[in-house]
């Protein structure tokens, strides 16, 4: 008993250790159909790689085992998964977006079903055809491509094309090195990969770090040269050393070295990669130099192989061969005393995957709906919309242009046995036009969000068990065809509709404060920009209009809070701050003190007197703010209003504000790029919540680096939203020019021209914050604005010149570029051109992914990076 437990533990430990190793390398090795009772990975004997069961990567299919093995295929090919049900069955694999992967799938029939019925079927990558698999011609076959996934999950699908049942034996994914196998467009399908030796044995892992399979090949008219010495293989392609230790040269030393192949498809476009290494000991008077010709056309500059090092020659753009007959010749130059040599070669054809995958958010939403209702439809696999003939049933999609992601426009789950409430996920199908949920067993109310879905014009909810009333938003929606009959508990008359909630009066406050602030801001701006071009000044008529905030009510439950417990007496304030002992800072409104409430730390802002608003107004606002809860917003704990004493009590954040960390002032550390991106993302999430998650929506109006506070884990929380502005004007200190100038740089120019305040004004300010985080430049210096200065540098195209030098160039430049482009679009002078915060969030997440993959790669390649000699060892062929 004990010993078997011991063995089990060892096995588990080994598996875990190996899973960690495999993950570091990023290899995915699936032995398809390995039964569930063999849950542990096993070490494949030839490669020493651990192979796993495919159980966790696919939900469908059955497992089988071959009965005949005339060609003696290895253990790896003994089991398989076959798909008697459904047209399309898909593997779902987690990958790194934007990384090149070698994807290899193999198929062995072996009469597993005893029917001697060799199958024929298609293989897809996402919505695109990869290969036709025909096992009627061969006992087993393998497909291999180099492909860059466009999202973090990769779908490999088997598609039934006739009567026979698709099957698969192995599926392997190998992430490749950065900078290798780059194409103009499309992916690369392996045509052949050879190394030149008479050994007759194939090379793959661990000879090849990427587990490419190299077949040995040799021709009669060649002479083999070999070396036992170490050959350095460090370039982007890392061909296996064992391949480089051998080479072919023509036996007739004045003849060219020729490789020929032909293709059934004369339009095939080729990418060739030849790997060379000088493995002979050359005398001082000897040279080896040769040209590469493809079908008589010179292909590259003359090659001079480097002694015991690697040169990879490759085509920068694809080549075609006349009539599908290709002839590659290495011809010695008249300078050369030695014949040409070739160690290894790879030939790929271009395969286009033109069809975009369905919009990622639509896919997430529909999967969410699927799981909410526990739907399990065999055809709901792979891409929901494309290819057209395999689209999921119950859906219709808009797919006007292959290069644009299709969108889901109709969802018909009529008579599908749905129970529970109407799924929230539906609101995320933002292009939905028709929704049919009729004849199910749905309960609960008709959700308000249906009225806010702009495209939705047909809704059928008839024949369910819905109750409550029809929300106002739906009743008011124009051009909507709504069917609700056959819901006995649904109230259709006006009498039972809930009275509309009273609007909270945020608008007039913001408006009045805003207009006063604008007057000041414009005056200051006028002073600052007086010497600028006249057009800028012309735009500055004093804004007469009221600022407006859209006040709409989202369908959110009323938060419950105990107002009394949030209200503090002045003596409690004195006690919590220990008689105002520790000053944390000073803002436009007054001093901020450190305090303690029930053992947790708080920041107490003492406010100057209110001159224009009375207690009722103050309380309405505070009540509103007390209900705003978001992890990226500094939350208001309570307030004090007693005679002349006004105070707001906030949660305390120990790590100061973003401005201090960018400047390194006050002993604050300078934060790295990844953390900056994270802070930007968190700030954006807080803002998005104010804009669309809050009832009524709010415009922050004062987004700037000093207002972004950091907690002990450097999580960002946005401070001073909604309220502080109301108090600045009456308070007096707002007239300090520094306060206004600081705010001025963040002020949306369209807003101070038009007086119209909207969410996009916050987007502008956020863009300025992002620029500060990227560049660490002052927002206004020498009368120029940060957007102008960055814009000027942008033209020169050197990201390092723009980025904060304190970052010491430690960042992924893709992510830096993206962030920069995002910041520039946020600060577009026209609010209509600025993205929404939701869009900003999507972009920032992608920046973070790039940066994180750089970090993990740097870690993984640390030791290698010391020796990699970039560029010099590779000779791109001429176009
Ligand atoms: C694929 O797997 C990932 C995580 O493993 C999941 O988030 C995603 O929804 C899956 N996609 C499909 C289409 O099943
Ligand atoms: C499978 O292999 C056997 C033995 O090598 C051979 O005789 C047979 O023709 C092969 N079948 C196919 C379909 O290639
Ligand atoms: C790959 O390397 C190139 C330079 O060799 C670099 O520009 C690019 O950002 C890198 N990509 C990733 C994803 O690291
Ligand atoms: C060697 O190659 C050259 C050039 O292709 C050719 O002219 C010559 O006849 C060849 N010699 C022999 C012995 O084949
Ligand atoms: C190179 O020099 C060696 C003697 O050092 C001589 O035997 C040989 O013929 C020379 N080769 C050529 C191509 O000149
Ligand atoms: C080598 O050949 C080129 C043309 O192929 C010719 O222009 C050049 O003069 C030749 N050089 C010698 C040293 O023979
Ligand atoms: C599809 O979109 C691409 C880029 O958005 C555009 O270049 C192309 O002309 C469009 N094709 C059609 C058929 O509309
Ligand atoms: C819906 O029905 C399934 C089975 O019919 C049941 O397991 C589930 O609890 C039901 N859900 C609700 C919300 O009633
Ligand atoms: C809708 O999408 C948003 C953001 O993409 C996500 O946060 C939310 O959870 C989704 N809601 C549902 C119900 O899927
Ligand atoms: C609908 O649900 C109710 C309660 O869960 C159940 O009594 C009823 O039989 C269901 N009707 C159908 C058609 O499934």
C-alpha cells in the first residue's frame, strides 16, 4: 500500500515538474485519445518530450486504438481520437498571441474501427482551411505549419467532408524564436526540411530546440564533408548542431550543387531558408564563395560560409517557380577555390488564412450565454460565424468583408428548454438585431438592458414565465418589435409600472462649478498661450453654455447603506485624526490628515466653507458618492457636516500618488513600464466605471497624475471624483495659479471652447496622464503642451527618444508604441475621434500582454541572450 502510494507520489511529482518545464518551453504535446485512465503524461522515447492526453483540450470525440500497424508507427500513434458526431470538432489551445508557432498534427488510421474504411476530411485553423487529409492514399500523414495566432486561444478543427469519420493521432505546438520565419503575409506550410548527411536518421528534439523534424538526405553526385568539432548554431533559426556538422558538396568541384522539386500547384509561393556553416579547415590560399540561383535567377548576395558558425540565407519575399518546377542551384564564383556547400535547407509554401475570426467580445458573450443556460450543442464549436457553412445553429452573423471580424446579429434560442432569467451576457452582443427567446421557461423580469441595445429591433419573449413590467427603456425604444404574449405574470398596463426614480441632482453642481472653472482656466490659458498663433486665441470665446452630464438610470439594484454610520461628528473627526496630528498633504480644498477609524487608516479632508451650496446639496452629493464602489476608485468612508466643519473621510492609500513616483520625488521609487501600464489600466477601469457603470454616470473632470493614488501593492485608485471641484470655487485656494495651470494642461480643449462637458473630456485628460507616464515630461513647459512636443518627436519615429529615459529602454517597444498611439488618440482635439474608456481598456490590456511576454521571454532566454549574435549571422536574400 505504502509503496504504491510512494510510486504515485513520484509520478505526480514528476508530472508536475515536467508540466512546469513544458510550460517554460511553451511546448504543447498531445497524444490524442490517450485514455482518461492514463492521466499522467509519459516521456516519449525518441524525443524525451512528455506527452499528455488531449482530454482537457477538447470536449467531444471518442478515443480509439489502432489494430494494424504495418509501418511500425511509434507508441505515440497507437491511440487516436475520432469524431463520429458533428461536422466540426475543435481543439482549443492556449497560446501566446502574436508569437510564431510550429503547429504539427498527425493522423494514423490503422483500421482502429475494424472497418477498413480509410477516412478523408479537412483540417482547419480557426475559420480557415489548413489542409485536406486523405488517408486513402497513405497509412499515416503529418501536417505542419508555422503560424502566428491572432488571439490567445487557438482552435484546431477537424471537419467532416463526406461519409468518413475524421480522426487525429497527435497535436504538437512549438513556440518559435522571435524574429524568425517572418512573411509578408500568410503562414508557412512545410514543404520539406532536410539536412545533408548519409546517416539516414531524422533529427528532432532535443537536437533541435524547437523540435523541427529534419530528414537526412543525400545524392549520388555529392560528397559528404563532416566535422566532429562544435558548430555554433546561434542565430534566430537555431538549426540543430548535428545538422550543421555535415554538409554536401558537389563531387565534380566545378559543377553547381543542385536541388530540384516540383509542385502540383504552379502558383505555390515559396520561402526558402538555407543554413550554411564552413566545416572544412581552409588553408590561407583557399576560399569558398558561391551564389544561390532559383530557376536561374540570382537569389542572394554571394555566400561565404563562416567557420564553425551559422549563416542562414532566406528570402525576404515569396518566390514562385515557373510551371511548378523548381531548381535551386549553388554556383561557385570565379573567386572561389572550393565548391559550394549546403548543410541544411527548409522549404515552405505560403498558406493564406484570409478569414478573420468572429469579434472576440461576441465570442466571449455567446460562450457566456451558452454556459448560463447550460447549452451543449454539438455544432457550437470553433468559430461561431465562419466559415459560413459551419456557423453555429441559432445564430446569424454579419460577415461583409473577410478581413473584418464577423459580428453576431441574430440569436434564436426559441424552444430550447431555457430556464432561469434572461442572460445578462446578451447585452454584450452589441450588434445584435434580432433576439428570439420564445417558448422557453424563462422567469424573472424583462431586463432594462434590452432597451439600451442600440441595434436590437426585434425581440420575441413570448411563451415564457416572465413577470414584472416592461421597462421604460423598452417602451420608449423606437422602431422596436417586441412580442411578450403568453407570459401570464407579466404586467402590460401602465398602472403597475414603478414610478421613475428621482434624478440625483449632480448636473447643476457640476455645471455651475464647471463654468466658473472654465472662466478661470480660459483666462490662465490666455496668459500662457498669448504668444501662440492667433487661431488658438480666436477659439477662446468665453464659453456661455452649461455643461451637461447625461443622467440615465442603469438597471442596478439600490445599494443599501447606513447613512448614520457614515456621518461623523466633529469630535469624532478630532479623535480619529488624533487632533489633526499628521498632515498628509494639501489640496486646492484644504489640508488632508491621517486618521484611524475602527482600526483602519483613513485620509480626512477638511473642507473650506461652502459658499453657494447648502447642506441639502452637499448631502445629495455625498450620498451619491458613498454609493460609488469600485476597486480603482478611492472610496468615501464617510463625512462630517457640523456647523462650519466639513470633512470627507476617505480610505487611506499609503503609497502616495503617481506624480511622485514618476518624478521620483519625496523618496518615491521610479516605477517600471509594466507597472505603469498596469496603473494606467486600473485608472482606466476606474474611469470607465464612472462613465458607464455608475448611476447616474459621472464625469471625473479632474483626471491628473496627482489624483491617481497607489496602495501598498501599487494598485491605482482614482481620487477626487465628483466632489472636490464643488468645493474649490468657494474655497478660495483655487485661484492659486499653480493649481489651475496644473489642471489646465489636462483640460479638454473642446470642452473649454464649447463648454460641453462629457466623458470624452476625461478621455482627453487620461491621454495626457498616459503621455506623462510614457515620457515623464512636464505637461506644460516653455509654453508648449506635452501633446505638441510628443507629436513633433513622433515624426522622427524613434520610440526610445520619446520614452522616459529613466526606464533605461527596458520595455517591449511594441507595447510602448501602442500605448503612445493610444495616448495620442485620447488627446485628439476632436472628442469624436477619441476612443471610449472601454476601448482604452482593451488597448491597454494588449499593451500589457506584449510587455508581459517580453518579461517572460527575457527570463527564459537570459542565458542564451549572452551569446546570440543578432543580424550579423544572417544574410537576407535580395528581393
Ligand atoms: C478556449 O479556452 C480558453 C481558456 O482555456 C477559454 O477562455 C475560451 O473560452 C475557450 N474558447 C472556446 C471557443 O472554447
Ligand atoms: C500501408 O502500409 C502497408 C505496408 O507498408 C502497405 O502495403 C499499404 O499499401 C499501405 N496502405 C496505404 C493506404 O498506403
Ligand atoms: C521580436 O524581436 C524584434 C526585434 O528583433 C522586436 O522588435 C519585437 O518587439 C520582438 N517581439 C516580441 C513579441 O518580443
Ligand atoms: C564538371 O562540371 C563542369 C561544369 O558543369 C562540366 O563542364 C564538366 O564536364 C564536369 N566534369 C565531369 C567529369 O563531369
Ligand atoms: C594552396 O597552397 C598549398 C600549399 O600551401 C598548395 O599545395 C595548394 O595547391 C594551393 N592551392 C591553391 C588553390 O592555390
Ligand atoms: C568573374 O566573373 C565575372 C562575371 O561573372 C567577371 O566580370 C569577372 O571579371 C570575373 N573575375 C575574374 C577574376 O575572373
Ligand atoms: C475589406 O476591407 C479591407 C480593409 O479594411 C479593404 O482594403 C478591402 O477593400 C475590403 N474588401 C471589400 C470587398 O470590401
Ligand atoms: C434549469 O433546469 C435544469 C435541468 O432541467 C436544472 O438543473 C436547473 O436547476 C434549472 N435552473 C433554474 C434556474 O431553474
Ligand atoms: C460584458 O462585457 C464586459 C466587458 O467586456 C464584462 O466585464 C462583463 O462581465 C460582460 N458581461 C457579461 C454578463 O458577460
Ligand atoms: C417550467 O419551470 C417550472 C418551475 O421550475 C416547472 O414547474 C415547469 O414544468 C417548467 N415548464 C417547462 C415547459 O419546462
